C-alpha cells in the first residue's frame, strides 16, 4: 500500500518547472501536500467550477433560476452551465439545438457570467469574490477576466474550495448534489484532450467521471467523481466514494505528459487512501 504523502509527492517528479498538490478529506482535513502551496498558478478551465459555485449561490439567492433564458433561443442558465446550450467552443455561434449535444464552450461560460452579472447588478468577478472567495478565506484567488478560464489561485486556497465541495456551507447540500449529477443525460460530445465520449456526462459546471474512457482521472475513480482540468496543467477532483478530493497545479500546459502522468497519479492517491 503506497504512503499518501509519497503518492502526492509524485507531482514533484513531473516534467514541469513548478507544481503543487494536496489531498483533502471529506471533513476538510488536509491529509497530504507537496510543492509550493502558496504559489499562484493560472487555473485555465479549473476556473469554471469556481464560477459555477457562484452560479449556485446566485440561484439560491433568487437572482436567477436554472430555467432562466440565457444564450441562444431555447437555452437556459442550466444549458449554459452544462455545456448543452449549443454554442460553439470559442465563439457565440450556434452549432446545435439546446440539449442535443455536449459542446464544451468557453463562449457559453462567458454568457453565463454576463447573465449572473446582469441579474446581480455587479461584475461577475466581484460577485465571485464576494460570494465564494471571501467567505471561504481564499485570499490569494482572483478572476482576471473570463469566467471560463481566467482565474488565478494557489493550492492552499483550493484546498479550502474542495473542502467546501465535500461539506458545503455556502449552499444547501441538495443544491450542490444537483449540480454534481448529470445534467441532460445521454448526450454525446468531445472531452477536450480525450476525444469523443458516448455519453459525455457533465453536471452544472463540473465534469462527471461516470464511465468515460480514456479519462484524466484514474481507472479506479468512482463514477460519481466530479471535477475539472485546465489547459495550463491544472486539475481538481472530488471522489465521494473515496471520501476525499485532490488538487494538482502546474505551470506547464496540458499535453501528452499530462495524459501519461495524471491517471497513474490519481490511481496511487486512491490506493493510498
């Protein structure tokens, strides 16, 4: 049985200049860390689950509803959060009818952020700070632009965030449970970096592991695992069956090195748990 500290320490052997990782138990206890916990990293698409948590809070506050129209005709806040609005990946061009294809869309998250900003009367970055970062004590985290890809944070801050995902204090547990179940089940799509998935399951801002193969988590990750990875070489996942969450941050863009390194890393962490 591998030692958890040793397993997490494998990030220091990755072919990157800087790395940090942490494993957090369901009760919020930080079980193991490695690397530069207070170093700032660009999160890329790991921004999306942070933004999604602000959307959950906006829904609970009544600023919007999941069924609020947003985006293309027939699309709603729920469609945008689940990458099911039909918008193209990078442009506000409609490629499919809402709810028929899983098109991973940065443009959709930009529209989602604008929708929340209009509903709350404040810029989305400010709302994210006040609704999520400040109450969780994420003092080193900020959104510098798009809610799809422009957050900066540290591993230490993200340990607070994944603790919140396992024992929510800012939203009702039922709200988070709905967001981390499959939305619009049964639709196919491309998982960036890992090809077409049938189905390509997502929740409301989080990717759902289910039976996807290949995948960036481990073969032994439970189907209920939810999380996200970013093109800047970052990821976080929560595995409810393992009773733990993991954060890993680097400063090398996603590529073949990550496809080779990340799944065995997760397997070793899960074995140690």
